[in-house]
C-alpha cells in the first residue's frame, strides 16, 4: 500500500470536506489575528502618540514570530502529528491576541505580537499540509488555495466589525473579542478534526492502526488488518533534507519566490489603512480599503485554484504576480476614492492569488514525511521579506515618500517572484 496516495486515492467523503472546512476556518482566525493589528494601528498611534515608523516595528515583530513559528514549530508536526500542533497553535494565538488588549506600551505590544506570531506562522504551514493530505490529486491545487483563502475572509470580517467596535468601545475591545472567539474554537477542533491518514500510515505513532481504522470507519471505507510495512530508510524531517540533490531545484526558487512575494504583500496588508489615509480617504474608508483588498484576495485565491487546474500551477502563479506588478506601477496615476478602492481590490485579487499558489506548490513537491518541514521553512524564510517590507514601508512613509514611489519600488520583487516560479523543478510531478 502506498501511504502517500492512500489518504486521497478514494473519492472525497464528508470527512474529507470536514477537514478542509475546519482548516479554512482556522485560517480565517489567522487572517483576523494578523489584520486586526493593522486596523487598530491608527487608533493606537494616536492614543500612545507614536509615529508610523515606530509602529512598523510592531508589524515586523509579529512577522518575525510568524517566521520562527513556521520554521521551528511546523516541522514538529512531521514528528508529533498535524492535529496536536494545530491545537497548540490555536492556544498560542488566542492567548496572545487577548494579551494584546492589555498591553500598556509599545515594548509590551512588540513582545506580545512576536509571541502571537509564532502560533500564526505555524498554523498556516500545518493547515495547508493537512489539506494537501486530505484532498484528491486532481483537485489539490484548488482545495489548498481554498483553505488559504480563509485568511482574507477573516481579514474582511474583522474589518467589517473593527470600525464600529473601535469607535464605540475603543481599540482594546476588538482584541478581547477576537481572542475569546479563537480560544472557543479549540474544543471543536479537538472533537471534530481528523489526524492525517498519510501521516499515521507513514510515521506509525503508537496506536496508529486504531486511529487509522477509526477514521476509515467514519469515511465508511474498509478497515485495515495491519499497517503497511514501514520503509527501511526513513527521511528525517530536517531542513538539511530540503537541499538534497533532488530537492534543491525545488527549495531555492520556492524560498526566493516566497521571500519576494511576502515583501510586497505585507507592505500592502500592514499599511493599507495608512496608505489610504494619506491618499485622502476618511478613517472609515481607509478601513474599507483593507476590506476591498481582502475581498479581491478571496476571489483571486479561489480563481487561481481553479485556473491552475486548467493552465498549470506555475504558469498561473507567474501570470498573477506579473499582473500585480503592472497594477502597482499604475497605482500612482489614480486619484479618485472609487478608483483607489477598485485598485486595492484588483491588487488583492492578483497578489494573493499568486502568493497562495506557492503554498499549493510546496504542498505538492514535498512528500508526507517532510511536508510540514518543507512548507514551514519556505514560509519562514519568506517572512524575512515580510519583516523588511512593512518596516521599509514605514520608514518611507514617515520620510514623505509618495505612494507611487512605494508601489513602484515594491513592484520589482513581485515581477522577479513571478519569473522565479517558472524555475521550480520537481521530479515527483509532471505539471505544476
């Protein structure tokens, strides 16, 4: 029995769809936890009397935590299991977001956002891994992209409630609300989420046969009398194994694509409300700019998932990223509020669609035994760009750089990322 294929060789059942839906919901909380700090940045800066460049450090500390979470914790899921790490991540996120609401100064906020980021970064890697292991090979691109689209959905929902809640109860209240809801979902995950069949069959932890048969019973599939024979030579889940002769042509361009895409994406997601405010939009419209961006992102991610099945994943991602660069180049020529919101929506559509496609690539090119490690380290390395993007953006904004200059500057890494995707070579699949 081939353990890599067993989990998804059958037609998807309600259990498969349930795993996908839960992963989607958990990424919604990821998007909410990340974007709520952006939506509250103007209110915090005003209350604490700090300048935008100083607050850029808060964004960067959160992203540094995400990088460490993706690299240090996601790999543990290749040894401990997907489900336990997801529960741990939710706990870190919920406690961290609650603690954000009681922070009293910039230094406390930096530390809390760093710790919260550890859970968020690990969660993104593991949910894409688990989805890849519970979906059919033909539709894997779509479902991984769909699950990752939960991130902008969470960002949109938090944006819709952020403005009235902040206006009536203050910025701390939104963190109390989001943190409480994040913790309340944990019991549902413990009861309803299934461990990866591919992981159980590959790693064979204690009581693996019982766990596998319990899941197969829920799927109404034949039970196993015994586990398949484990391969004699096991691949260790370590970063060194991402650079073996047959993987370095995957890892190097994938990491660089993540790095460059993250730099541009997180400049936008962190500073959209502030950029919109500088362009003359009202405080309410500035928050809606983030909503438009993330609505476009959701549609773009799902569209990319479908189009990649038609035209190939690499070609679709490259096209989305290159179109993003063109839109960013044109952004400086628009002035009306309606066009600003439209462009934010279009940029969200293409950059998030292309960026999330990289998760689908990583989920395909790495095997079960090293998948969480491969995705986690690709995301973690990429977050170096995410750390630099908002920080550089904050410095440029504080020093009077124009919006068009910011967008022209950050269009370059998007173009390069689009080209690099085409150089990802994988012997394990024929077409990505």
